[in-house]
C-alpha cells in the first residue's frame, strides 16, 4: 500500500465517501488509488470552483464532509472563491491538494507555489504531509478538523513522492470530543430579556433554522411577543407550509433600518450583530438602532436547538403558544414576467422536500413571502458573497440527496462564473433544475453604483455593467454542456416549463428572459 492508497482508505473508513475532483500530474497516484478502493464516489468538475462549491453544498445537506482533489497551488487558487463561501457557511470540507515531490520543490518548477500560504485564509487546518508513512494519520486529523462544531475547512497537502512511496496502513479518525452544547447562563439571560416586555428581536441562523428550531421560535414568539427573523443570508433554512415562516433582515440598508429601529434588545442565536454588506457614504455599518442591547445566546456551532428548547421551557412557551400565520395565496401567474409573477410560479412548482439554492441576487429579493406557502422545502443561500456559488452548491446538494429535487435560481451574470456545473450535472445525471434570470446586465451593480453615490454611469461604466453585447444564448450554452434547456418570455410559459421540469428526473435549464 502506498501513501495515496492509505489516505483514500482512511477517508472511506472515516465516512468521507465522496471526492469532488479536478486532478493533475501530482495527484495521479491518488487517482490510481481511487480505482483500487471501494466506497469512494468520484465526481469530476471541469473547474476547481465547481469542485469546492459542490463540497460546500454536499456538507450543507449531508451534514458530513466530502473531500476535494485539487492540483497544486493554482488549482487550489481557482477554488478559493467558493471555499470562502463555504468557510462563511461553516461547511466542513477535506481538501486534498497535490504538491511537487519533496526533492523537486527546490528547483522552482513553473507550478511551484506557497500552497500553505494560499490555503490558510480559507482553512482552519492546514498541513503538508512530510512522508508517506504520515499521510494516513494526517488524513485522519484533517477529517476530525472538518467535522468540528461548527464545520471547518481542512487542507492536506500531499507531495507526489509521499503519495507513491510505501505506507504503513490506514489511520483511525479520533472520536469527536467536542460535543455541541450551549450556555445555560446565556439562556437564562435571554429569558430575562424576553420577560422584560421591551421590544426584542430573536435573530437566528444555523441549526436554529431547522424545522424544529423554527417551531420552538414560534412558541417563544407567541408567548413573549418578540419578533423572530433570520440573518440576511443563511446556510440552510426550513421553509414551506406547516413551518414557521420568518423574514430576513433586508440586504438594502434603507429597508433594514426601519425594520430594526424600534428594537431595544437583540438576542443572537448562532449569528452576529446585523451589519451592512458594504460601506456606503453617509450610511451606518451597524444596522441596530442606537441604544439597542445585544445578548448572545448561542455561538456558531453550539446546540442552538437545545438552547431554544431550554428557553421555551424557561418561559413556559408551550406548543399551543405558537400563533397561526397568514400565508400568501398562491395562484397560477399570467401575463408578463415580473418579480411577483416569477415568485408565484416558483412557489406553485416547488415539490415536496425540494432543495432550493438561491443566487437570484436582484430578481429574488421578493421570493420569500410567496414561497412560504409552497410545499415544505429547504432554502440555501450564499454566505460569503463570492459570485458563482449556486450552480456548484446545487450540484453538491444533488449528490448528497439523490432522492430530492434541487431547484437552482441564479442571475445570468452569476451563472457564467461556474457554467461548467451543468456538465457535471449531466455527467452524473443529477436531478437539478437551473433557472437563469436573464436580465442581460449586472443589475445588482447598477444598484450599488447608485448606492455608493458614484453619480450617473457614463458609456464606459455602462459597458462594465451590461452583458448584452453579445447576448448570452443560455439554451445553446446548456445544450453544449449536455443539459436540456428552453427559454421563456411569459409567466404562463415559465410556470408550464418549471412544472414540467420538476416532474422529470435529471438536469434541466430554463432561461427566464426579463424585459
């Protein structure tokens, strides 16, 4: 057994059973080991950002880490944007990054780089295996790091000769000694605040946004009159009929400030102080009102559901305290494609137990009220803001949950960053419907241009904000990747196309042409 095989066997024994890959020369012995070892599913991505984004989506849905296989420093660098998003989502990932043979590094070959230096900003754990007999042990440590609470990115760098030299065998992954818990004192403080009668916001993310966590929050809100909201973007949120529907803090500062202005207290559950996404001239960075006290009940990765249970018990908030909610009435949309008609079509089409991956930055800001009345589903968002998140995350989510329909919503500008995801979806037969909102512009940037008081955009500025010259042909692009596609221009056609794609297995793409 060589070092590469000892690592693959250690990964499989440690319940890391999927490897999203884009290998090169230095990783060929690892590739060969994958042939010899049963139990590892290998999923090829044609760009490293697909690989790292898919690992993020896999963790969010499977609740356990996948591995990646990346080629040297440049391959890792190509995947860093979606590792940034995964880090912000607290997704556990085991990155395997090839390196030149230990004796070759000194010659400064063209692909030589500081791989550890590249890895550290996005990784909580980084190690270069010094020899083949260390690889299995280092791999087990990487798995343990990725499984932490909250999840972490662990990057193991594998010099080529440590992969091909002889190893001793596999290593056992250490038992998880870091059990997720919570602070009873913090729960008592939160109960005190909620009993005060002062206007209080219970702000949630993480596991608190599971169906169970939201049900507990509904009881607490019904008993105390507090407001419950999610942070602006969340790794995963349980939504749909029968689940407690909450709003999120708006992205736009002018919308967020009025909503938060009257709160005297904010109780944080796995989240942080609400802040603006960017700095804008003459606008605040902190969104909470002056004099508002912030109380942290749970850190990220703590057992927020258990803490909400304890809080509900402390307040005497029984199940009967939860108040019924008025949901938007769903009707089949007709006429022009507007944000409202699109939202209605999506809400009607979401099937039971679907996974919705949302990177509809501009078009999708009003999607939450109608989709609260859709069939029960999970909603995944971009935690790090790095563009090109949705199609790879949808790919990984579909690998993790092959029995669930995945609906990916993305703008045309964002979709071009990681278009190659469609090829992987076709190759693997993944059940993903991708909706591309084609407004043929970076609409979000037009809003940001105005938001930072940059004036009126001139010809050069508009050339950098529009993507209509030439017009992107999404039907041809998708078919070139092996995915069936169609373009729609009316609400009726969109509703029909989406309903049809949801009923069929396999990857599909719908281009929604916005006037």
